[in-house]
């Protein structure tokens, strides 16, 4: 079952990344994308946007990746990570 956005708020942790909540039915799932992965995405976009701006610009895609990662997990997980290679795939 796909995850959906739980609420608009997100937590920008200075040394870790951006945490955001999604849900599956009544279950709330914590998700995270790292600062490094957001910097890589911003560099690929060719701009000098803040990490918060980059997160907001790509939030829909980040949430879609989190949902896909949650769906393929073998067991329930407490934290869903959005990896840089999913957010910023290498060009072919």
C-alpha cells in the first residue's frame, strides 16, 4: 500500500537531513533524506538553492521514492531512507 503525506511540516536537522512523516492508513512512518543527497540534487539542478528549497521543490518525488522503498521492505521498518542514487540517478 503506498504511503501518503501525513502533514505538511518537516524537520530540518542541522547535521543529519530532513525528516518528514508519511502514513499508511493509521500508521505513521518517519522518513528521511540526507543533506548530502539534497546537495547532490541541487548541484544536478544547476542552481545554488538552499537545502530546504531543494527539498520543497522535489518533495513529491522524495515522497514517492520513500513510498516505493517502504513497499519493497521485507519487514516493517521504523525509518524509511530516501537514497541519493534514487533522487539523483546517474545519467545514462
